[in-house]
């Protein structure tokens, strides 16, 4: 049975591209469907400011007119310039359990890469570091977060059969949320805050939190600057994320450490787990999806720790401990039972070491792959 490939060039085609994983993961208890609206806003050239410096193409594979796979190819020119490489990224990759389907999809990416003078194919990645990244290789029986990829266990096996080599790993940890803050940590944090004249910003109102949006993203850009694959967000992208996401957060679960000039020197963002709500919404906010999400914002079963960072000028000074200490208190007060960390590069030793103060266990691991052309 032959495999045909069609390039996706229309909005109607994108809808089918976005919808495909729903059939592939039907009945799976661990896949978390992303919101279709968010996917559309990311993949459309007229919606995503990353197209100011990126190119992208999308394909779907068919067998007897039945969709059996999809893949996106992205050339992020700013990333290539920053890291001194000629990479093409693959992302939004899904396929049935047939190696020939995967081979056909990746061949389209590789052909375009050669046409564009690229030398390596790498992924899974999105346009920016705020998009999905990494292929799940451990934790297939675990419910992840809305910010991370889930995929079938045969994906990495097929990718390696197609000549891709492991590049970098990200890990996530889970732990009991109501853990006491050690007294010695409290004392040390008080000394650090007094020495450097820092304060921790607690928020009760969204407007008070959002006014720090620009400063937060400025610190995010600088704190992530040397992390694998990261390219700083542009002003247009920052405006998009402030508008799309900051207003959606619970202000009490956003924490900023501020200096005397009211600059954000460290940050952390957490949220009640929305994974089960997204499963119920099945990609759609309306007519009932938003109700599941609103209910989930009030649940206290699990909390997801999404983003943390420290400005380079303040690293190695113990500042990150202030955020975790204060957030720990809030998590205890709100009554969360379990927590799951954000995905962190295994090579980011400072970030990984933060969990040594807590009883924790590794629950999920994702990997990027690379192939020379």
C-alpha cells in the first residue's frame, strides 16, 4: 500500500494537520491535547511573529486517503546565526507504527533542508523555546503537563533507525508538594535578601503581576541565553506572550524577586495542573472546554512548575532559593498534594541541583535528536 505526502498550505489543511493526533492517541490516558487555537496561532504565518525570522513547511502522509502521519520543518535563521550552524528543525511530528511512514515524512524535511543549504536536521523543536521540544523517551505511563510533548514509545526507536543520534535530554521530577521549608533555608534567605536589598513580590491581582511582564521576559531572555537551542524572544513575541498567557495565570502562583530598582532578578511561574482539563476539552475551548479549564484552576491535587530563572548577574548568589522558599510556603497554604517540575536540561546542573533539598523522583525524560545530511 503506497504512501503519499501532501504539503499543507491552507488554513483548512492546517486544521487537519492539528486534528491528526486525536485519532492517533484515541483512548490514551496520558496524551494531553493542546488547544487547537494555540496550535493555529503558532503555525500560521499571519499569527506567529516568529515568522519574521523563520521559514516553515508542513506535510501530512496518507495511505488510501487515510491520514497516517504529519511533520513540520522549521528554519530559525536567528538560531542558526546565534549558534553558528545550518540546522533545520523538525517538530509537530506524529505517525502510525510503521517505519516507512516515518521515513517518508522525514525525507520531505531532509529534501527541503538540502535545497536550503542546511547541514543537519534537529528536533523535535518549535519556532522558539516557548514551543514544544524534545521527544519522550521515558515516562510513557505518566501524565505530563500542558507545556510538554507526549508521544508513543516507538517514536524514538524509529527516529534512531532513520539515522538520528541523541543530542540533549530534558528531565522532569515529581515530589510531594507539602514539604516543610527548612529553618536553615529561611535564615539563609533572610540574610541574602538583606545583604542585596532584595524583596519577594507577592501578587493578589493580575494587573499588579502583568505590569512586570516586560521586565520578566527581559530576565527570561538573559537567564536562558546560554541554554541549548535558546534564542531570545523579540519584542513582538514578548507582547504576544504577555497578551496570551500572563493574564491566564493565577497571580498568587507567580513569584518575582526584585532588586532596589524594581527589576526582576529571579522568577518562577506555577499553575494548577490543567492536563486532565485539556483532555476533557479535547483541543476546544468552546462550547464546554473552558468550563473544564476554569474548574481545574481551582483544583489542588497537582501543581505544575512551569518556568524558573535567575538573571546572570545574580546567579551563584543563592537568589533562586528565595523564590523556591516563598513558593513552597504558598503551595503549602493552598493545599496542593503533588508537584511536577518544569522540563530541565540535564546539562543545566545548577537548575537540577535545586531539587536536592527535596525528596523527589525522576518521572519524565525527553530527548532531542540530530542527523547530519
